[in-house]
C-alpha cells in the first residue's frame, strides 16, 4: 500500500513537472516606466495561468549581461525565452544562441535587426512603429496648422524604435500638409525624463526658437515640459507630443501640459509575448510578427480613452 501511495505521488509530481512551463525573461532595464508596465503585464498574466512560471532578469542596459542571461536560461533548461533587447543591433547573436540550443525565443517591444531572418521557433511581439511616430506627428502638424518650427527628442540611437519613430516624423513633415514645419534641432535624450529636461534647458539657453516638441516617448516629453515650466514658458505657446500614454503622461495631459501621446499597449505586448512563447514551447506555429495596435490620445479624447482603459 505504501509503495502504491508513493508511486502515485511520484506520478503526480512527474505529471506536474511535465506540464510546468518556465519562461526566462530578460528585460533591457527595470528602471523605466514603460518597460515596468510591460514587465508587470507579463508577470500578472502569467499568474493567471496554471503551471507557468516567469524568471525575470534585469539586463541593466548592458548587452553582454543580456547575452549572459540568455545563456543562463538555456543552461537552466527553460521552456522558452522572452527578450526585450538592450541593443536591437545585437539580436542576431542572441537568436543564434537560442537557435543552437533549440530553445524558442520571443522578442518583445523592440524590433530585432534580424526580424526578416528569424530562425525557426522565434518571433516578435510589439506594436507597429510605423504607426507611433506617424500618428504623433500628424496630430502635432494638425495643431500647428502645418506651419512652424519643431525640435525632436530621440530615444537611444541603438534602438530600432527610436530610429523608426524619428523616420516617421521626417516622413510626415515631408508631406504637402506638413512641409511648412521645419525641424530646427534634433538630438537624443535616451528615453530619459532627466535627459529630456537637460536637453530642453540647453536648447532654451542657446536661444533655440520652436513651436513644438516631438519626442520619441513620453518620458522625454515630460522632461521637456518640466524644463519649459522652470524657464517660465507658457505651455499654451508650445505643442508637446510623446508616445506610450504612460500614467504620468496622461496626468500631464489632464493638467493641460502634454498635447498628444500614442497609446502603446505595454501590458498587451507582455501578455502577447507570453502567449507566443508558450505556443512555441508546445511546438505550435505562430506568426513571425505579432502586432498590438497603437491608439492616438489627445486632450479631446482623453476622457473617453480613460473610461475604456
């Protein structure tokens, strides 16, 4: 009888282990508002799933550390890996490491440089960056009446999203409706609120004249707002745009400071990346690119947006 009970218990344990899925997650940086929402979205969703465990690591914006984390996940025998890349130009090497080990890999939020040549059992989950900078800049153009001067704050230049959003800005301003808007300054503030404030302070000190700030994300836009307010500039005299629709950005919009942002569903991307990783771990086929839609948010539709989100 004892042997029977022991055998049954072991069978249950083995069955549970067989169905348990551990996903290793390497995030570019924990100390980032948007990526925190993304990370929490993954974690909260995984808690609703039976037998799914996430092992989440902070790469601290270090490519070498991120590659080491991927190798450690493989050594630990995870079912799949999710990566929010530090440097999107370094993803080919990461893909090879995972492919050689036969471990499924999902990139989330930041598009890998090798997106068009991803190995089998690898995919990308994000929002289509062509939409983000385009929606933002079209709205800024509309608010300026197609004329004026703009400064552009770029994210990290090693990041594909920053490059794509900046290209979107230039593409929109090249259209007939918006070609009356001139970019007078364009520099990186590395997605950072503090660096956005410092960059804006430098521009103001240099006497740069502008009618709009078009930032690659909300954090830099908020930094610009802080510097403009500190310099005594009326927020009614400048149009400010960002991307992500973070809670801080929505608060700035409600206060009348931020004029436009673009909702990038961080939690949705997190959930999508977990679902995709689990499907790949089970040998199911998935699309190589899984896109979560963007949504324009302005002062006019803020109340409606908040009501449904």
